[in-house]
């Protein structure tokens, strides 16, 4: 699941995510609206899809278009369930990082679109992900592939060594700056290091709870058999000091993730519609 070209992606997110948040969150504190929603009967996917289609058809006057687009909106915006696997069935663990902590050397450059000047600190969210990985590892000791932000804690805190742990290190640009790795970059790197997607077997995906759906989809699009471990919950904490502004609060991140899912879906559908370009 390819994400966005690095520089354009970060520049867009710095502006676009803030604008989207301002629009979409403007009514979130409307108590009357919340009370009305809480009093409604539970909505199943079928009923919700029907309502989305009807609303879109009303707005755009195109029933066929509404029937095509509505299921995508339903999936990207309203489906946060994760495929699960039991710990005793996994063959590998993959850890996707979430945010970081800027330091004096790295600078908080995420919000202005530039590469970080040096390695940031991993931050508390990635420590929580390392804790989760180790909990799974204790249930079934298998090979671990983790982004460096997570791997640093697995080494320093749990003393895992290279025979067990492979750290996905950042890319250093010619000017010495740190190049951001997308979720897809990480998945692709792991496949190359491991000898192919099939070599990973059943991969336990460890990511932030709100990022995990996209981690799994990205892994699956690369051919990895990906799911979360049933016995170990994923962390859901947010770090207000994260070097990636969209990972500082849940409302901003969910908007970002929905946008990223829709962007990816657009790329896939465009390739299907125009395979020759």
C-alpha cells in the first residue's frame, strides 16, 4: 500500500490535516447531536451503507456513482476491525513505528515538510509498541522485524539480539538528513530482508491500534499473511510531543488515516481502470 511521495506527503499533511480537522471536528462537541445519536438504534453495515448511498445520490444525483463510492467510504471511515490470529499460529512479528520524539539534533521538521536533520528519539508510543511485541514474543518466540524506533527498546529494555531481532533502519540522504519511511517502505524492506513474503509465514502485525488496519492492509498488498495477535491488545496512547503532528491526538490521527486509506484506494482503482497509464 504505497503512501505518498515523501516531501509532498508531509507538506500536504501539515496543511491538509489541519484544514480537514477544522472542518470535520467543528461539530464534535454538540451535546444535543451526541444525545440524539446515542438514543438511536444500533446501525449495522447494511443499513448504514443504504443511508450513505441515499445521501450521496441525493447530493450528486447519480445512483450508480453512489453505489460505487459508498462502500469505499463505509470501509475507510467506519470499519476499524482487525483480522486476528492466535499467538501459537504465528511465524514472525512485524512492528510498525508510530511517531517519534524530536530532539535538539533532529529538530521538529515533520510539520514543515523537510527531512529530520538527525535521528529523533523513539518516543513513548514506540516503547509501548516494543512492550507489546515482547508480550507476543513471550507467547511464541519467533523472528521479529521492527522499525528502528521500536527495535531500540527491544534491545535496550529486553536485550533482544540480532539472531532474533532485525531492525529496519532509516535511510540517510546524501546531505545527512533522515528520510521518512512510509508504511509501505517498511513492508517492502522487510520482504527483501526476509527473503520474500512467503518466508514470513503468518505475520503478527504490531502497530498503534488506530494505525494497525492500514499496517495490515499494506502488508497484505505486499503479499504478507498479516493479522494481529488475539491474546495481546495493541496500545492506543498518543504523545502530545510527537515529532509527527498528526500522531499527537486521536481525532487528528483518525482523520489522517481515513485520508491515507482513501488516497491508497484511489491509486489502486486508478491502476485498475487504466493499467497502461
